[in-house]
């Protein structure tokens, strides 16, 4: 458990460090992640973005506001539905997303190389564990939120 919490804490520390993209775009982890998600799945509305990221619509709105301020995304409504709000990358957003794809490939290369040392069955066990851990963390979040709401 100590090692697990150490890794989580290191990951949390990484999230607080902005990474420079292009000349004028320093992006925090949540902004980079949202930019990647929008670039990879351009047809998601705000509700779907929140569900796929496992966060609230309010959290998505805060991140989008920051990205809008940096002229990387824009929100819009389709003519077919006045209720749903969609988000798309701007031209600059698409450029930064392209840089992100290259950066991400280089950043995860050591992980890919490490995983290549394991058999498909061992990797499947890891994937199964992380899926379980994802569900466990989501359930824990809900329980903590419920406990907090009762106060």
C-alpha cells in the first residue's frame, strides 16, 4: 500500500506542473488531458465528456473555461438540439493537439518498452487489476461524497 500511495502522490505532483506547448501555451495536466480527449473524440458533448473522464460537468466546465481563455477550444450548440453543448478544438487547439500526440508518444515509450517485457497474459492481469482499481476508486469517491453530503 505504501508503494501504491507513493505512486499516486508522484502522479498528483506531476499534475501540478504545467508543460509548455507552442510558444504561448502552458497547459496543466487536466487541460492537456481534455485537449487530448477532444482531439481524439470530437463529437462528444459536455455531459459525455464528464462521463468519459469520470468527473462532474462542473469540473469539465472549469477546464473548458481555461482552454477557451487560451483560444484552444470553443463551445457550441447544434441546430438540432438547443440543450446539448458541444466542444471543438480551434485551429490553434488542433495544432497543440498534434504536438500533444507527438509528445505523448515519446512520453509513454518507456512504459511501452517495459510492458513489452511481459507476456500477454501478464499484461491482461495488469489491465484487469487497473479496471478493478478504477471501479474501486469510483465507488470510494461516491461513498466519500455521500458521507460528505450528509454533513
